[in-house]
């Protein structure tokens, strides 16, 4: 997308770093934030946007989406989010299921979402690799992928895997079966990793020997043939990459006690759980999460749809946010919710304030921006309006913590991806093209 | 009658009533502002100095007093009028300009008939005999309100959010006639089942469109075929034979709706809506469209037929081929065309999101007052409650909510709720959990 130098002038700026600047400017040059502050001087030829009376925030980052893998319309032929054929499918990659024409992407863009993590579903203990995409209209998922972003690994606690496989008469059918499943998978991955490490050592030895001996040597070396590599196992390869720290574990987990169990499992095998998703009971273990440096992705007010969600409360996000070192996030897990994450944050913020916690908008905006950026390992590139970061910016028509707030303009890498005043410029999904959608009948 | 006269008449009635109450009460305890105890929950209440959204012809009264007596609204008057006496023994609530609205409609829900969605032992919302499509037995006599548990944990959760009543709607079973539902007040009193049902709200629920295909042998057209068969059985004078869809009780139940009874048709697609209008006219039922994602396309036809629509204003994606033309301004367009609309989120545990539906509809073109009406007076009208609830008007049931801000704003919350004049204790299982875990959060 074309990116012109742009000065967003005189808005109320929530930086995502915890600051609120009234009547401030955001300068975008070459797709990056050049500067944030008052009375910035713009280079010649800069497009100037008057943001007086409006609010400016970093682009929203949704760390839990199934857009593209469970798209609209919800047809059988397009439902590709859950590989429910084995409780461990760490070999599958969500990106290979994405339908880039999902109209949900542009609806999310209108809600200010500029980056999203698309994950496999939660029917398996280990569901597969996730992918981070920028919310740009594209014909292929490759064109949407966030350059250089790490993949994630979707894992799932609780009821879903044990229901899916228990009902087939397979393991797991209980929580203890779940945990045995994760542990065996990582034990196998440790073994697999050792095989490769052994091979790497032998190969290095072989290469060293051959290069030392040099061409034409007649040393009678017994190791004249190179070691043969272990057979690649795509399931274990993913898990080995987790053990190496190259893939970030994003774990669906509702109950606080199960989060504590999983932290023990992670410690046993030496990997890190970056975030618990759907963390309905995170408020019960807020201190534990903060002390371990684990993020929690939550809804504002979902509860009761299954027993592991029965203890959901509307102050969850605010309570998780309270301890020092916390990392609370709002996520959608929904093609509807992703369009209004600002409203979800507004609900969570106001419930916290009502309960006596001090949460100004400049703090709450982090739940949608800096914190999910951190959980994706992208805190150096997105999630804040700071010099050098990607120019992913939303101009809201008013305080975004309101049911009446709408995103007026959304920038991705400095380019205008959505402009409410010019809806015709919006690239429609191929699917929506030519659908009869405009004329009222007499 | 001009506004002054209305005001004066109401004011006088409050004074008259105040006298009556004084005679009946010797105690003069005045509790200012919120009081959560149950002991005096049914006492008379004077809510003083509120911004009163009457949702009636009187509009919004910037600074008004509302008197509640014997569970009903006894008067609505401008504040500050000289000579107003506080009825002895009445609880006085100082609103200090906060908004007061009628109790909010929770939508078509399973509140009290579904505790935990995924636990079938806690769900009584639908009847499914697992009969195959070719051997169906329909049960329009199924009355889901008999399962209503007023002590469900959902009831306090919803009512402290300002939701004071709901329509229990049977869920999908194995016939396109899901059964009968009705409105209940969320006061949580232990009036079980049919006794909790609000008079005049009983409705029959019919599911057409793509959702019904598995119940009709694969074609939505067969839905009408089967409905015609059932209606034929109902109207037949003699025995109906072994292949009948209905038992005798079912024929009686369905028959009650075939002379102007309220039937809720769950359909989304514009073409299906028009088909329902024709079907309803042919069979003398009073239709309500539930869903209606493509309603805006046929708004004029709906308005002409005076058929209301209960909708989710957040439905904007082409979720299936029945909803390809979903739009965020569906509500605004329907209202502009003159269709009576009400909001329902389709959610059970998140039924409180109905206010968010209303607020978003405003952001997409619906006038604010119309949005408030779509969660108060309009649903009351649609479900036969217009004369008794949905407005802040003398004689209406005292279902009231005092808010800490704009009632349609997601950052607002209910400060105090009254249902049938009873002061609701602002606690739920969720607030108990909150309070248990909040202490350590506040220590940070």
C-alpha cells in the first residue's frame, strides 16, 4: 500500500506506553512513526490530518483470532480451524488453512485491528502452529504475514480436548489424561531434539575431520561416510522448536488451577508459556501470572457456556492488570468481538474502576496494543506510538472507550488501510463482490 | 393537553397518594440512597431528582421524581415543585441527576432454563426426541416456561445489570415448531414455571430458513409443507391418521395460535421474511420476525404488514447464505421505515450485551431514543406487555433502573434496580467471586 508522510495533528494521543498526550501530533514517515509530541514540524509535502477532538491510538493487536480458518460464511468447505484427527497435531500450520477472502478481515479493520494472531482451534491438546498477520487485503496469506514474526504453538487445557477424544473412546478423556498427553509429547520432543543434536555433533565432527585431512588424504579414516540425519518428524520438529525457544506457546486455559499445572509442565520440560488465552479465571492467579511473567488474554464478560467458564467475572481483566509486572490483554476469539475490541476494553476498564482500581484510558489501551505486542514478541515493532515503530495507527472519532466510538482512519505501516469517509476505497473481499447488497425492495 | 397540565395532574396524584401512604405507615425511616437489604425491599420508594427517560409521550424529564407504591409507578413529576411531601415510611433515593430508565428487556433467552450451556443436565431449553425427519412428531404443546428456575445464578447476574424481564424462548429441537415460550420478570421470587409467566406474553416459536433444513428433509420449502400439514390436522374435524405430525394436545395448542396468536418466526433471509408474511396472513397468525438480518431489504413490506422485528444489531457479516446482506444499519433502516424493533443478542450468559446492541445501533444511525425504546417499550409492546411495563408512567409496573451514566454506554452500570417495586439487592455470584479476589488486587 502507498505510504505518504503524514502528520496527525492535535489529537488526544494514547501512546500505548502508558501515556496520554492531549493536543499532540503523530508524525509518520516511510511507514514508521517518526515522532510523537506537541507542535511537531512536518517535512514539506506531508499530508496533514486534523485530529482535533479525536483520539489517536496504536493499531489494535488481537492475539486470538480464527479469521480465515473459520471464516464467514461458516460453510463446511471453509471450516479449516481444527484438525480433530489426533490430540497432538503440532505438525499443522494455521496459515495453510487461511482463506484470505474472509470478509471478517475488513470488518476487523474497520474496528481498528491492524495485527492479528490466527490460531488453530482448541479441540486438540496441541493444535498446531499459529501465524501473525497484518490486516492487509491480499490474495495470498503470504502477503499478509508479519515479516519476521515468530510462529506460535496453540495448546489447549481443559474440557475441549478431553471431550473431543473422550467421546471417541480415545485418550485423553480426563484432565490427567490431558496432562499425560502434553508431557509425553514434550518427552518425545526432548528425545527427538537429542537425536538431532547428536547428529549435528557427528556431522560437525565429520566435516572437521574431512576438512582437516584435506583432499587426497590416505589416512584410512573409519569415518569416511557422513552420518545420516534422523528422519524429520513434523510434529516433533515443532515441539523441538518450542524447546529451543523459536516458537511461542499460546495456551487456551480457562481455570486458574490448570494454569498453575501447565506452568509446572512447562518448567519440567524447560519451555515457556507466553500467554494463557480465554483465561476466565486468571483473576484467581493474578499474582502467580505476574511473578512468572506470563500474559493472560481475556474476554471482558464471557462466562457460563461451560463449567470451566462458570466463574467468569467482569472484573477479570482489571484484577489481572493490577500486580506489578502484569500483562493483561483483551482478545476476541470471535469474528464479531474483533470488530469492537475497544468496547470490550471499555467494559473491562469501567468494571475495574467501579471496583476501585485506578485504570485510566492510557493504561487500559495497553490491553489491546503493547501487551499483545509483547506476547507476540513484537514489542519492538508494534503496539506503541513511539519513534521507530511501525506506523500502525487508528484515529477514532472520539474517546475509543465508548460504545459510540468508531475508527475514522486506520493506518498500517503508514498507509491508509481504512478511511470511513471514503468507503469506496475499501478493497472488498472477492466473496462480497457482486453480492446483491445495496437495494431496498419497494 | 399541554405539558404543564400533564405535569400538574401527575403532581397532584402524587400528593394524594402520599396522604394515603402516610395513613398506612407510622414508621418514618428514610433511607437515603442505596440500601441493599431485603428486609424492606417492598417499601414505597421515592426516587428524587433523576433524569427520567419515560420512553412515553412525555419524553425525557431532566429533573423528576418517581414515586413507587405497591409495586407500581404511582407518579412521575418534575422535581423542585413546591409542596411535594415525602410519603412517610418511604425510602428516598437521591438520584442526583442520574438517569432513570424502565427495566431493560433481556431479549429472547434461556435465563433460568439453561445454567451451563455445555452441561445438558442443566439445560431445559429445548425438546428433542431424536425422531428422524421422516417420522416426526411435533410438540407445539411443549411449554418451556414450566422449566423456569427463578433461583438460577443467571437471574441475579442479569438483573443487577438492569435487565428486569426476558422472554423464555425454546431452543431448536427436532421439529421446526420449537414450542411455546413466554415472558418472565427476573425478580427471582420463587414462583415456579407457568405462574411466573407474564399475562399475555405466551408465544409459539417456529424456526425456518437454513437452520431448519435438517428438520425438513433438506429443503426450507418443506418447512411450509409440514406447517400446512400440521395446520390441516389442527383444523380437521375427524381423526388425522397414523402419519399425523401432532398429538391431540398438539392440535389444541397449535389451534390456539391460528386465530391471531403470536408466532415468532426465526428467519434471516429477505425472501424468507416475505414468505413468512404471506404464510402468516394466510393462516391468521400474528407474526414476529426474530433474526431478520436482511430485514432492511424488505423494511417497507414489514412496515405495511405491521410486523415487528427482534434483531441483533451487531450482525453485520455474511455468516451464511441466509445473511449475505447483513448490515450494521439494519436497525436504523427498519426503524426509519416504521418497523417496530426490539433488540436481542441471542446470548444467554451475555444477555446483558443487549445495551451494547442498542448503543452500537446508535453509532450506526438509530436515534438514541429509538434505541432505548428498542430495549424497553418496544419489546413490551411486541410481547403484549405494553400496558403494564416498558415505560415510566403512572400505573406501570415499577421495573426501574438508576444508572451511573448513559444507559446505552458500555462504561455505564446500574447503580440500583427495582423490579415490581422491590429494591433488588445488587449482588450476584459474580460479585461474590469478585469481592473474594479483589482484596489482593487492591493491595497492589
